[in-house]
């Protein structure tokens, strides 16, 4: 427990970045909207579980890759932090751009599928998304698990997967209702502006952190 408490401040930053990132509209949101409208909320929630497992997969791979890289080169953390902060700055720029000209999210058309296929669809969407991989590399660059025992790392991976599922499930449930979807479209400009501000703050925080 003491080990976990020591790492919680770093985890909190990673949780915040993931929460905002997973809550940001993207390909997963379009897919989940289509599933909610075409096959019901349960189908969308199954896909959310696949997305969460995909997030956990990328999380583990990036943690392993970053750990191996750092064991070989001391300068790797500095380079990784700069790359991660640059990507977060790119996300901030994109969000501010959408705030000025907010696009309309259209639901993807999907055929009715079995639960295992829905789960696989969500998983593959996540693990093959270059932006998701870059995003998880940015989180890994925080070094939140550096020096952590195995139990703490397992807790980190599982808790991040839960956050991913909850954020995407919230989209699936909310956007299945027409009034909520319409209200979101009206507020899109302000949502994107807030996302841009957060990503800009995260980019500066990562670039100036000492971890």
C-alpha cells in the first residue's frame, strides 16, 4: 500500500491525460454511436470492452518498450518527453482548430454482429490506431511507473483500462439518445476549446517534468 501511495501523484497525471484523451471525439466515438443506434447500447458496451483491452495492450507494450529503451540509453527519457509533449501540443492545436470550426460527428454504419465480433472490432480499432499508440507513448513518457514494483504496475495497467472503458461507455450511452447528441453538437466548440487548453497544459507539464 505504501508503494502505491508513493506512485499515486504520477498516476493522477496519467489518469487525467487518459480521461481527457479517451473522452475526446474520434474514430471510436463514431463507431460506438453507430453501434448504439443500429444494434443497441449492449452491443456498444461490448465494443467498449474491446477498446479497453486494446488500451491495456498498448499500455503494456509501451511500458515495456520505454523500459527497455531507458535501460539502453540515458538520453532516451529526454527524447521521449519531447516527442510526447510535441504530440500533446499537436492534439491541442487540433482541438483549438475544431473549436473554431467544429465538425459534425456522423455515426458509422455497421451491420449487426455477434458479441465476440463486436469485442474484436473494438480491440482492433484501438490497437491499430496510430494516434492511440502515439497517445500512449506520451503517457509512458511521464515515467509514472518508473521504479515501481510489479504489483503497482499491474494496478496502473488495470486502472487505466477501467478509465478507458468508462469513458468510452459514457459516449456509447450518451450518444444513443438524440437529445444528448444534439446538445453535444451545439456545445462542440466549447468542448474542443477546453480540450485544447488541457492538452496544451499537459504538453508543458510533460516537457518541464523532472521524471
